[in-house]
């Protein structure tokens, strides 16, 4: 027995000594540092080679071989035969190909990856991933693991792959796993969502012989804190400072050295305005030439994002509001200077208050143009935010300079509204010039659509409180009453939550001027309806409104994806919050509601939302122009920047200097200072010059027959 045992051990040791363990061979002639970091982070050892032949010369039977994007081109018959002969477990990706003829090449535009089988463990069929700005081969194959197609849906291809052109994105040919796109660009190109890509990489690694139970997938753009992080006061202060610094790091403040680019890139109506940002070496402006809109929701192959070269009135005033509040908090005089410069540009240098808008005889007098390339469009919502932001900035800077513009702007919108306080979503100047303001002021109009209407009512209530001019109050109250009597049958824009969020502000200020049981009830009813979708983390889940009442309703087909404005979700239950339309305005409105009522519900909710802002703020060392921003969308289940990118121009990865960044920052600053807009702007009403200007403009602008 002993001799047999010794013989068995001897043979075993000889076999082990002769055995060569499987290894991973990596072929790439390009810079793949991001992918190699992924391997290193997960303890995956490999040997790198410049060519396939080098790798094959060092390959042993059963090794894993990954041929990454580079200049490889076609795999020769000889190379393919050697791979099969040595039983290599092979992963090939664009631009490697097995066919004798080079496939047609296309570039990702609106297409996304769709997991079209149940091959990848933990990933359901029809799951969607992004393949940002990549080239791909137009293969034909009967059974794809992943397809490339333009599909509608949040994280699932809701309408499948029907009625849309589809190409194989990943498929298997025996021992060969083939990708028609360079998946190894995923870390650099910011493919999402991260959770699904973890599973995809586990599948690919498993194919080449590597088992990774828990994959670490570091990303270049990430939330600042995890969901359950405990925040301290300094975290809020740091978040505000980073948010203010983002305005300068983003290179959106226009400088005279590159102002000529604005003329080349900007267009009417904000279409076809997406171009790369200025280079790192270019200087940042001081506000005197304005600020651009923000980043487009498009991720380039190198992980950068282009910007929207468009100058909007609302962005000028709202950014000025943020900088002026930052000045009060930090005593940084540069912030005060930038704020004032932006307001000077808006009201005096640009055309946004020029032309008919500055002519006292014009129906358009006092109104504020939409954008410098389209100044003749007047959105009530945009005007409302411009005016509130100008009020806030004027109060912070303690300046009387903008009093005429504030009063003319509020009265200009008020007198072009109808008897019931509704104005409609927007006007063109050409239409206004065919009407008198008296005709509009006496018109019958009902438009139960808070997004477009209700912050104008807040302006009217604010000005009534400062002047006692009764028509401002009576028409605002009538419009609010009509809206609340029709609750919840409201028109909605990209989702119903934004309508609830916007109504909080005028309802809170209605309590300020008429504190009674009914007005508190209205405020509480809207708040409760909105806050039923407040997650414990501080995000408010998006919800679609009544079918048929949505201006930008759910995308109804694959063909509709990406061609119009659209919601971030496909259905209620998609755990996404919107920082462009909902959460930003909810926080501002809740702060005013808290100040008006001292209701603990509003405080508890507000504390959660502001903590969420700090945690979800963008952190990126690789992309400093994004660091400190807030993207439009956040998937608070995945804790990742993810949503449907169907909205043309303003999808989940978009930034907004005005709508998002400013109101989030002002909410955070109000939070740490325990202040509110209504109280901090009270002194304007006590200003003698303000009262004199109001009396003068009232007589000239509202001289009724």
C-alpha cells in the first residue's frame, strides 16, 4: 500500500510540474489604461501584447485571450485556426472581425445596447445599456446576446426590437465571443448603468476563464456620497462651494477671447447648438458677456460632454442669484461682481430687454426675451424665474439698479394676463404687436398648467405684499382658486410632480398674505400629494400625469425616442428623480412653506431633500468641468446617474446653469443659514425709490379706460 501511495504522489507531482496554468492574454495597441485599471482593481492578472501573433506565440492551451479595440482589423484564417487549435477562450471586439469582408461601420447616435437574450446572469432580456459615441460593425447574426438599436424605455426596451433597425452588438461563435463595439471603452466612455455593466463584464470575464464574484467598477463621474452616508455641517458648506466653483470650472461664463465662438455656434430656438466646450487654456469670463446654458445630455467617446452654446435670459438671472447668495455666504467679492455683471448683461447689454420690450408704447413693454437668438418669444414661466432671481440678487447685493426692470417685468406679465389671472404658456412678439394689452387684460382664459403659470402668481403676490396694489392679489388668488378647485385634473409638462412642486411657492406666499384654514389646506394637500413619493434618501420619484393632459407625454414608440421633449421615466415605479423640473423647485417651495407655517412636515422633508442634494452632487477628478454640478436625473435605486435619454437636449446627464444649479444652491444656502426668500427680500418693499418707481409704472402701464 505504501509503495502504491508513493507512486501516486510521484506521478501527481510530475503532472503538476508539467502543468501550465491558464492565463489572460491582452492584445491592444491603443491606450487602454481605463480598462487595465478595471483589471487591476479586481486583481485580474494579465500579460499585454501589441499584436495577436505575439500573444499567440506565448499562448498555452486553454488560456483566455482578449483582443481589444485598436488597429487589428481582420483576424486571419491562420490566427483563427491557432486559437481554436489551442482551445483559447477568445473575446474579440471592434475593430477586430472574423468575416472575410469588413462589415459596414456606423456610429452610435440615439441607439442603445439591448440585452436580447437571457445569457448574461442577473440581466433580464430587453435590459438597456448605453454605448456612448461609439463606432460599431453592422454584423448579421441569428442570435445576439446584445443588440444595438434605437429603442424607447427607461431601463427596458419597452416596445422590444420591433419597428426599429437592429444590429448584433455581441454574439458567440463557438469559442469566440464577438462584440461589434469597443466595450473596453466602457470605463472611459461612461457607459451606464454601472450595475448592469458589472454583470456584463462578469459574463465576458467568465467567457475568457476568469471568475469574479463581486466586480469593482470604478467610474470617472460619480455621486459625492453613498446613500447611507452621515453628513455633517461642513459637507453642506463644501457642497455649496463646489457648486459655485463649478460655474467657473465649467467654462460657461463667456470671455471676450472666445466670444466669437458664440456667434458661430448659437442658433435660433436652441436647436443645433451643441458643440464642444472651450479648451482648458482659454480664460473664464466675469459675467459681463453672459453665461451659456449648460452641458448637453450627450457623452462623448472620451467621457467628456459638449455644451449648449445658447444664451438664455433665465440662466443669466438665476446664475446671478446663485452668485449673489454665494457672496453673502462667503464674502467673496468676485461673486458679487459676477452677479452684477450678469444682470447688467441681461438688462442693458443684450437684446433681451431691448427693442419692443423697452418701448413704453409697446404691448411687449417690460417683458423679457427667451434667448439672445430668439428674444421675441416670451414664456411666462421663464419670465417668472428671471424676475424672482433678479429680486433675490438685488436684495443680496443691496442694489436699487434693477428695481425698474423688476416692476416693469411683473406688471408687463400681469397686464398681458386675462381676467382670471391666467396668461397661457407663451407669446410671440409678432402676435402681441397686433393686440393691445387692454385686450389681453380683459380676455377670458383658463390654463390650469402650474409649470407655465404659477410662479407668475408668486410674483404678483410678492409685489402685492410690497405695494398693496389689490388687483395683483385678486387675480393671483382667483387663478390659484380655479387651479385648486380642479385639482388633480391638471395639465402637466414632462411629469405631474413638477406641477405639484411649482405650486408650493404661490400657495406658501398665499398663506403669507392671507393665513387661513383654506389656504393652509391647499398648501398641505399639494405638499402631501408630492411628498407621498419622497424616498427616505430625499429623492422624489417621478410620476406621469393624467393621459391626454401631458404636453410632453410618455414616449409611445421606438420611433419617438429622442425626437422631442419627454419624461425621464416610462412608468410610475421607475425610481428616478428630476433635478431640472421637480426636486429643485420642490426644495425652494418647501422652504417657503416652512417659513410661512412652521409645519414640521415641511422641515423633515426639506432636510431629506437637501441632504440628497449634497450626496448626489457630481464628483469627478477626470472631468473638472462636471465636478460640483447636479445632473438632471438620478436613479436613487441604483444610486447612479441614469434615466431615459429620450428628451432631446435635456436628458439625464444635462446640466443647467439656471434651472438646476441655481435653485439647488440657493436651497442649500437657505438651509444652512436658516433663511427664506420672503423674509430676506422684505426690505425692498420699504425702499422709497422702489415705491416711487412702482407708482410711476403702475400709472403708465395699467392706466385703465
